[in-house]
């Protein structure tokens, strides 16, 4: 209904919206800059915010800006703990993680 009223060609809040078409709000630009800084430092970060504040959107924008050969993975908190322990040399069980639900989604950036 509102699409026709405002002469929109696409749904403005659709998750399939191309990241190049996102509105560059001050919040989106700041979050993108902070995540890009984390990538440059090869550091770990956490994106938090209220429901609907754009956490997934900023992660989609950053992921789309990466080279296609950079692997992206998702997991839950326990997977992250196990990865950290494994990198530190602690014996851990390494097995494929089950598919995460949308409430536990995160991005892991690795350079190969």
C-alpha cells in the first residue's frame, strides 16, 4: 500500500535490498567505520543494539565490501569460545557447528 503511495520501486526494509542502495545515515557510517577499523586491526568486535537498529544491515554492508574470496562464517557463542581456545592451543572438540538461528548470528572475518 505505501509503496504505491510513495511511488517506491522496492520495499525499503527488505533484507534483499542491495547494500549500495542503503541510506547512508550517520549511524550506519559510524558503525561501518568502526567495523572496518576492526578488520584493519584484525581484531574482535561485537555489534549490539536494539531490535531494528541496523545491526544486520551494517554487517551485510561490511560483508558486501569484502573481497569475494574472504570466507564468511556464522556461529554461536560456544563456537566462538571454542575457536578462541583452539587458537590459544587448548584441546577442544572441533566439529561442524549446527546451523545457527537468526538470534545467534555473527560474522567472523578471516584472511587466508
